[in-house]
């Protein structure tokens, strides 16, 4: 709290003006005025004495940061659905509340997923490259062909809000079967309809495998050599979850040996992926720079929700979206 009675808040990145203006009316705000991540040493030097922290998925909010902030830290609000970058145990012990932004980015992420799937399966990135480098020659019947969605089987690993939104957008492509796996059956899946199957059945029978599950101890490295060996050689993997759900070394091997046909990734480990990474050398691997929710409307809405979460946490009120610790 500053001398004027306003709580002190630190923002770890440039954010949309709408969210910043709303926060600045009620708080004394300091910001890392850059589009790049705040260095960890700068973060540690800047947070002492703050009441609230407005952060992003790429920030590491560990025990050291929470210690540096001091006992006055009441709330952390992240402009993301994921919150594995925050030390939940430390927050629980100290009574620090956490806000996040689920739901609000569902539509934008689902749209991007369909785009990534089509870019990968229909080899759109290769096509653009060939137009630019002079590879576009005489029309050839089988040049740059790839599998379509018509009469296909799409498997969704995780049928939460985003998984369901993806399936709803794919349905008009006349997909023949939707399969999904997870911890339990989802009644809402009947509207697609989608079949609840084991993970092993899903990877064996799906022509398109879309990964939209959360990252946890059970899903980390879920897609590995053993799983790729069970998939069809014509299968296409699309991951919009977290990079760590896929073992990237095993994926590279599966793509180069023809174990699976192609992969589309909006998430990787690390992020950004180094420009000399082996996956970036493959024509059958499309990598997007983690832009799943990058619509203007969505980012503005996320920034406002993050602000409202933080203000509610500082005032001791109910957050619109709070992580239950």
C-alpha cells in the first residue's frame, strides 16, 4: 500500500490499454514496459512491497519471487488459462489468492486449432513456401496433397471447453467419427456425437489426434515413442495444449521415419523454439508461435478479466475467475 492508500501492483509485461487503464484507476501501477519477458533478477528487485502481481504464463512466479514480494502480497492474477508457472503450494501457505482467465479464450483457441489442423493436413505452409521460392511449376495431380476431414475420425485428448469448441467447429466438415478420452465420460459429448474410448483406442483409430488436455503429472510426456508406434502411419497430431505433453525427440523420430504422417504444434518446449531445432527442418511439421488465443478481442477481454480478478483479490471480494487452492 502506498502513502496515498492505493495498493501497489506490478505488471510483468505490456498489456492491452483497456486492462491497464482499469487497473490504474484503483492502484499504483508499475510495469515492465516491454513486449519481452521481464528478467528474473529484475522481477525479484521490483516486487518488494507490492500488494498485487499481474503476470503472464511465461513468468516464473516461484517461492523466491513470493518471498521477495513480502507479506503484503495478497493476490496474483495471470493473463492465461494455465497457472503452472505459479508456485501454488507457497500461495496456499501464505493465503495468496490467484486469478486466471478460463473460458474467455475458448473460441479464439478453437478457431486457431482448426486453422492449424488444416495448415498441417492440407500442407498449406509448404504451398506458400513453394510459391515464394519458385517451386510452383506445372500442375501435378498428386502435388501437395493431404488428407481431408470428410469421413475422417478425429480423436480429442481432453474434451473440456476448448476440446468441445474444436469439435463443434470441425463437425461441419462432415467428420465421420469423433472419439475422446479423459478421466470420465462427458454428457455434453452426446450432442456431437462423440464416443468415449480409452486413450489407446483413440490413438489407434484416429486419423487426426487433437491434444487439448491440461498439463499435469499424468499428461507430461504422454505422447512418446510407444504411443506414436500405436498410431496410424497416416495420422496427424495437433497439439494446442502444452509443449511438455509431447516428447519432442520421439515426435521428431516418428515424423522422420514415417511412423506418423505429420504434426501441427502451437506449443513447444521450450518457447520460443530455437531456430535450429530439428522439428523446424521438417516439411511435415508445422509450428505456430503459441498464438492460440491471439485475436484482438480475446486479448483485450483477457486483460480486463485479469484486472478484475486482481482488484477483487486486493479488496477481499469474490474473483470472477479464481484458482481453487
